[in-house]
C-alpha cells in the first residue's frame, strides 16, 4: 500500500481521504479504503450514504422528551417497562467547539459519543435546535468513528484537522469557518440509557450524570410526535408518575452548569 502526502501552503501535510486512522503509541497508521463489495445490496449502500454522507439535505431528528423529577420516579418507570427492556448503553459524550466558539455561537454542537467501554463510537453534528412543548426538533448528522481515533481527538482536538474523509468536519470547516486555530474540547458527561420496545415505539430512559447532579428523562424519536406524546402522557398519568416537558437539551444543561428546576 502506498500513501500520498499532499503538501499544503504551510509546513504540514494532508492525508488524501483515508477510510480511517488509528493512533498507536503516537504513530499514525493509515488504512486504505476497502474495495467496493458487489455483494452489498444497493439498498444498504443507499441507506449508508443517506445517513452518513448526504449533507445537502440535513436529516431532522424529532423526539418527544419528558423529564422525570427524581431517581424514584426513574426507578418506578424502569420497573414498569422492564418486560419490554432490550438493552442498556453506557455512554460517554464529549463535546467540541471552534477556538473562537464558532459552533456554539451558531447553536451547533459537535459531539463524539463512546458506547459501552469503547465498543463503538459515533461523531455527530447537531444544529438549529428547537424544543417546545416537550418536542425537540434538530438537524443531526452522524458518522461512525473508530474509538481509538475518538480518544485521540479528546486528547488532542486538533487531530480532527487530519480527518479530511469526514463529511461532518468538512461541513464544520466550511459552514462555520473553523480555520487554523482549530478545535477545543469542552468536556462532557456520562449517560446510562435503557432502551425499551413498547407498543411499537422505541423508548429511551436516561440517567444523565453531570458533575453538578443527575438528570432523568425519557425520550422517543418519532415522525408522529404528537401521537406519541399522547400515549406517553396517558401511560405516565395512569401509573402515577410525575413528569414535565423537557425545556433544554442535555448539552444546554451541561453548559449551564446546573440542573433546571422541575
């Protein structure tokens, strides 16, 4: 395998669109992209392109978000849903911005999420958030990321400048104007997410661990959020579980440094 380094106008080099990078003992190992697999269905290829590569038409994430007052309400709801439990994820969410707050000043969020002791990792860009009446709408792009690369970016955020294969980072640089000063790491928080299949819905019950306290929330992504809201509110009321409409994202709570009042 040969690797071409393309010189730029300064004294650094850019990699020409590798599939992924891995940092190992301070060495950068570059793997060539795999050849096209004709056995991969056109449908699968189309789905992957749509989810991870098409930034011309930003996908919109629409979620019902209901906040629970305390750990006892969270536990009661978890017990009620236990017959429908399918998996639990331990997540670590780390956030990044430009050195001059280019993203946060434009209501955009760049996040690396690690799952279950780095079993896998996802890079995401969220932008233009709107939350009202417990329904959140936000543009969201996601790309799979090698966990070792994600950890290297947490350690040295400007390593993201080398990831020229990433459509998300390409958009971040072009649309938000992040240049030579590069990226900074904002820190983050952990989240324990229990996932349930209930009445044809995928429910996510979260316990979010901030440095300043814990937040409890139930989320459900749907193209029919009003119908889902009615179902969930009826279920919670029937079982005597207090709740309120979420008014802020987890990232907004993290940046505020305090839990919102219930």
